C-alpha cells in the first residue's frame, strides 16, 4: 500500500465517504478510481470494488482506494467532489496553472 496520494477528496466528498464507511454502506472494501475507454474519448470511473492483480492500493485520508496501475497517469491529480443532488460523487481534474 502506498502513502503517496495520486488523487484527493474535497471536504464534502471526504465527509460523505466517511459516513458511508461508518454506516457500513460501502458495498465493496475499496473505492475504485479509473478510466473507461480511450484517452481522448474516455470517461472517469468511480465506484466501489474489490482489488485486482493490476491495482495499486492507497489509503487516502483513511479511505481505502484502488487504481489500476495502467490508468494511474490518467487520474493523477484528480479530485473527488460531491454534490448533494442526484449527481453525487464525481471526479474533477483541475486545470494546470501556467
């Protein structure tokens, strides 16, 4: 398990994830962050899952996270945010400061 955090959580997302963990409502042991599809037409993946042989495991602010090693560069620097509406959790990649 790595201590370096390739992603981060907004305060609201963190609080909601902690609530899910404490209430036992996390259906799988890990939060999965990744990509589906190609780099140009790909979409972010965010959900709960089991660890696979291709995953790197992280403990980010006490939340167990897995990221497929092959997708790590695509999600590096993203922030998981939360909207208390139907949208729920989502990934946000801040624009680089030039």
